C-alpha cells in the first residue's frame, strides 16, 4: 500500500490582521478558519457524483466572470472621444473634469476622484467623514483622467453585481499578495491588477488562453517556474501564480523604470512598450532611443499618442479606477461587500492518482472546498505516478493523512475523465466503461445527452474498481487544417497599418493564441504592415 510521504501544516501567515478577524492570538489546534466549513461525512454533498456538480457550478461562476471581463476588455460603448493627432496632446480642462465627475457620481464626485479638494471630516455627505485613503501607486495625479472616470462608471453600473463579488474575493488573497509584493519591493496596491485581470478567479480563461488569477500565457508561466501540463496547471494556483506574477512585475519595473509602464508591459509585452517609448519626442538615438526621463506620466504620453493598442491604453485607467473603488467601496455605493476570509490550510503529499472528491470525504468537508484549495489539479484528480501536495482545511492534515494511509487502492479514484470523440454517443461511452447512462447523467449534471461536443469532458464513475492506466485520456489539442497556397485568398490576411494580432484574430473568429501559434509567433512578436499572416481553419467534417 502506498504511504503518505509527507505532512506539512501550512498556516497562511500572509493573511494580515486587517483581513483575518480575530488575528493576534494563537488559535487552538484543529480549529478550521477560512473558507472551508466541515460537513457531516454522510452529507449529500459528498456523494460520488458531487464532483461533477461542483465542477459544473464552478464553470458556471467562471462563465459569469468571463462575460464581465470580456466587456471590460472591449472599448467602452460610451467612448465618443476622438484621439488627438500624434503630435498634439490636448489637456482636459479642470472645469470639464469636475462637471463630468458630478454627472457620473453626484456632488461628491470631484472629491472622490481627486479633481477637487476633499472636504474636511465632519463635512457631511455620502462619504460619511471617512479618512482619505492612501495609495502607494500614483492614483491622485491621474484619477481625473477621462478614461478613469468612465471605468469608475463601468464598475459601478455595467459590472456592479459581479464587481461586488470580486471585491468580496479580495479578502481571500489580499493579505498574501500584499506580503509578496512588499517582499519584492513593489507597491502593494498592484494587488488590484487581479481585479481587472480576472476578478480574482483562479479558473478564468481568456479568449487568448491566458489562465488563472494573474492571466498567464503558458509560455510565460513556464518561464517563471510554473508547471503547465494536462494534469497540473499552476497558473490556477493563487499562491504559486502570485509568486510568478510578482517576479514578472519586478523584472518589468526594473527594465522600464515605472510601475505604470510595467503594468502596461504586463498586458502588452515589454517590447511593444519600449518601441512606443522610443517614438516619443525627446528620445535619444531616433526611433530606438529612450526619452530623457521615464516615469508613470510616460504611460499616458504613449496612450494619448496612440502608440499603444486600445486595450493597453485603457489598462492603467482600469487599474486606477479599480483601486479607487477597492480602497473605499462604500464611497462608490458598494455597501454590502462582505470580504471572504483568507484561506488557511494544511498540506498532505500523496504519491499517486487520488480524486479530490476522495480527499474531501477523508477531510469530512465539501468537494467545493477542496476544489477551491486545489484549483491547480485541472481534472479534479492528482496525477498518476507523481508525488504532489494536496491542500486540506487547516487542522485536518493529520486526520486526512491517517485516513488516506489505510484507504484501499480501489477507493482512491472514484472516476476517470473521458473526452468525447467524433460520433460517440452517451450510451456507447457508458458501455465502454461498464456504467449505466443514468450514472453518467448523474455525474455530469449539465450534460446534453443528444448534443455531445467533440472534445467535451465527461466524468465517468469508477468507484470500487482499479483504474487501468489505459483509462487515463489526454485532453485533445485543437486541430487546424493547413492552408495551401491556392487557398491564400481565404486562408491568409495581409496586415494593414495599425492592425494588431488580436484584432485580426477577432475578425476571423479564432483565438489570439491560435493565430500566433499557427504563424510561429509569440505574444512579444511584432507584426508589420504588409506582412501576410496565415489564418487557422478549424477542422470540418472533411478533416
């Protein structure tokens, strides 16, 4: 029988006292604090089919996040401003800023965004005399920018319900992220990048296939030490992904010399930002030089001259707007934010395939709680033949280790996952695994039995049986039909002046990652006017 090799009690000291209620005194051993609440072992939430239900609920939550994130990353519909010529940067008059702030946020609008002096405490009004928040990124100098005002309105109106959920999630991770930023000498308020990147969702997946809270592409994630494979995707691990993101941001700031330029490079790539800087008036050495001084204002110079793509021009205004709301949510009408408590956990090392639903049963807790602690296991199971660390609610590590040690091998895996291939039916798949159609439907609550999709993942109950190695399938990779020269007119695109790869990808209905991979490019690659890009064609029936 396989043995537990290692048990670690890993209490999150990163959670600051300001975020963890009751911080300051020692907690009694075995007390569970945080997101996870033990439930009775015989609870219906611990049934074999609960893994599918928990995954379905998580997927539904991620879809709701992604709808708002997609809107956030698109140009705002209310934006009617025409960009100024490259050589002219027009300043918005202070009176216009104040009028706009009043229109959007009422009489206290100018004070809220720093366009007018903040009234002294006791002056009345919706602010309630609260102390003026402090920032360690330069918010006050740029809070009156028109785009900041518009994103403040977006968070308060268009994205209000979801943004309130994101503010609650901030309580889970804010202390940990601030600690890591501080240790690296970075401004702690960069924590708010997670609001505009993912809404603090560990399962977020962008159209360009960036994943996790910090929205890493696979290549960058691996470069910064994260594992990305069909079993484990550490971009979804909030703790390891934060380590990688902090190191990446530190490298960007050191290279560019500005926090806001580093944030822009996090979105667009460092070379694109450096090329824009080289085009600014006063740069040394022509187009490849650098201006005499570089700072946060440089970002807005690049944005005003349209040296950056639209998404990147809006990236820092989004960060500033999100920071303003997150620091003083009540001032912006978010009166009912109930921050989630920080995650506290123990760690148990297991050496072979084990379902997270089994771990939940051993810990007498819900599958959802274990999934939240172990989002990096993308298939709901630890990889076979590989030693990995599994997190369980704080105080339960020893209990789980003891129970696992005596668990029969046949009980460690209650399911395998199956990826639908062309022409397969539910009944055929059920026969293959010797289960009933009813069991398949129970394990996959959102399945449409008459409309299976090629590549769709199904959970197959396997309780009480040894899972053969042949049962482990690998998620299918997207397949594309190569475009011949005779198909160039429909399978290629000649880049026009000012076009970006993301715009071209959207035009042809493919993801940015697909377009880049098909052309041997990366996120840092430069596409030039006149260059011909091949457009990947999804396989049809003839593939």
